[in-house]
């Protein structure tokens, strides 16, 4: 097993850094189990680094840091049952070709595809579309190295364990392999349009219901446009929205690479290109309160938040059953805002938190948030069940860290 001498770890966006006591890069599941047993013997904490695309200190540890980037690859597909099994360190983009070759594709995905699948699943990573869950919601089984250093298979025959493990932020053990529910390969047509804010809110239900994927950016100032290369075509940006929808098309529709109306394989349409120049907060509000929450956000940003330069990004996600999922038991609207790196954006993000608290907003575990232990149980009715399973699997709390302990010990 490789013990790396790298002194420090920094996440992709550069706002989280730490130095673990030990960094280990196991080559297979046996070496993962050996590393966990070795750490346990020394009373050391263990965390896993995925691709480092979370904004929160969810990887941080002063104990042993595991790097699972050697555990990669789609190991099995089942076109009849529409399932795919992959090792934990497989990047989302590395599912594309093996699945497509067997007539399959991921059901949905988010804005980037560089995350490792276990890292993306651990925080509830999602795309947009009310008929689709997050990536965690399609997990049907996983293999876990527990605190005892034992390998445990979790599947649909143990629903509580599965629902705890689907969104676990690395607290139940080290995931080495996952089985996902996938779908038949499909192609998408993109349609991007500039629509008046009032018009979007008036047709909100129709837009959300009619399209496979509906998302939009609202830009609070004229300056915001240059960040995303968007302009208002002569109208004030703050009165409009950039609406992006994707719908499935048949084999008879030819590919098109025109920006704003592309047609291609699904996995070539979903990913966007980002620079590491934003620090994101993302909250989730029950879908039936979406127009009210969006209107309140716009008013807040226009009236009192001159530092709010990054767009408000709006998406939707369908319900699932994972105990710590933001969609547990309810479809949600996703509301994201970003602070500018190098500025003190905390007052701005705190006022967004205070506003969305009035809408009982849940948080994205991988993005900046202010969730307190007091609010956790009100917002996540199955949090107590998650904590009970976490304590059973890891009584010493070796998979906790300073960020997670106050919420989940
Ligand atoms: C530019 C950008 C765009 C993004 N777009 C979206 C989006 O569209 N939708 C969305 O929902 N999110 C999005 N995110 C957030 C991102 O998807 C999540 O933060 C995700 O968790 C990152 O995956 P990762 O592989 O980088 O994991 P990391 O951030 O490295 O780790 C995340 C968590 O998973 C744990 N973990 C990783 N591997 C394992 C394992 N094998 N076993 C146990 N625990 C493990 C880690 O310990 C940590 O707690 C975006 C982030 C960025 C920077």
C-alpha cells in the first residue's frame, strides 16, 4: 500500500486545507480494510478524499486520509435490470462510454462530471428535473469498509441501512463500490432562452413539469453578466432569467453543436465548464413554496445585498428516501448563490441563510451552509435514524471530523 508523503491537502476551489497525520493510497479493497484496521489500532480518525469538489470541510482530518483514486472502473452493467456497478473512485465522466456501449446512461447528472462517484453520492449531488432524484437516490447497493475493518455489503434488503448510506458524508465507513439504477441511453436537445422574471414565475409549474430538465440563472446586476458571458440584449438583466431546458429527442433528430440549441448524447449536454472562482452556498426548499422563496430571494438581493454579484442558480430535484437527503420525502427547488473568493462574503451568505430558514430550507452537504444541531432534527426528520446507525457502525466515531461531530456524534 502506498503511503504518500504529501504534507497537505487542499480542495479544488482552494477554500479548505489541512495536513493529515498520514496519507494512504490503497490499491484495492483489502488495502482499504488494512488501512482502516491500522488506523483503528492507533486510535486514529479516518476520512476519504474524493475529487475535492466540496466547498465545506467534509474531507478534513488530523488522522489518516485515504485516497481511493486507484479504485476505479465500471465493473459490471446489467442492461435488463438497468444497473451499473462501479468502484468508488470512478469519476462520473468515466461512466459514459462503458454504459453507452451497453445501451445505458446515468439517469441524471449535475453541472460537472469530475467528481468521484462515492464523493458525489456522499453529499447528495444532483442535477435538475423533477422526475429525477439525486445520484444518491439511484444507489441500490454499496460495499462499505466499516470501523471494524470489515467489508459489509448493503443492499435493498436492508432499507434503513441503505437509506442511511445513500447520503452519509463519509460517516459510516469507506465506500469501495456502488451499484446504481441507470436507464436506457438517451439523447437530449438543449434550449436556452432569455425570459422575463415575472413570466417565469407565472409559468413556473408548467416549466418545471413539462421539461426533463429545467434550470435558470437570475443575474442581479449588469456586472453579473460578464461572469457568465450573458447579456440582457438591451433589457435590464435583473428583470430577466436565463432559462435552460433539456428534453429527450429520438434518433431521427440530427446532432447540432449550436450553443443554446445543441442536440447530442445526454452526457455531452449535461457538463458545464467552471473556473474555481466562486464559493457556493446551496439550499433546498419544498417545491410547493418555490415561487414565494424565489421572489423573496430576488427582493433580498436587490434591496440589501450589493455584494451579490454571482447569479442565483435555480434547479429542481425529485424526492427520495435517503435519511440525510435534501429531498427526503419531498421534491425541492434548489437555490444557489456564491460569494466572491478573496472577499468577506459571510454576512451576505448569512442573510441568505436567515431568509431561507423561513422556508425550512435544507442544505447541500458539499456547499457552504450554517446548519446547527438545533435545526438539524426539525429539517431532517430521519436524522435521528441516521445517527443511530452511525453509532452502531462506528461507536468510537473514527469517521467523524470537527465539522461533522457537532451535528452527528
Ligand atoms: C464547479 C463545481 C460544480 C458543482 N456542481 C454541482 C452540481 O451540479 N450539483 C451538485 O449537487 N453538486 C455540485 N457540486 C458539488 C459536488 O458535486 C459535491 O461537493 C461532491 O460531493 C464532490 O465530489 P468529490 O468526488 O469531489 O468529493 P469530495 O468533495 O472530495 O468529498 C465529498 C465527501 O465524500 C466523502 N467521500 C469521498 N469518497 C468516499 C468514499 N469512497 N467513502 C466514503 N466517503 C467518501 C468525503 O470524505 C467527503 O465527506 C459542484 C462543485 C463544484 C466545485
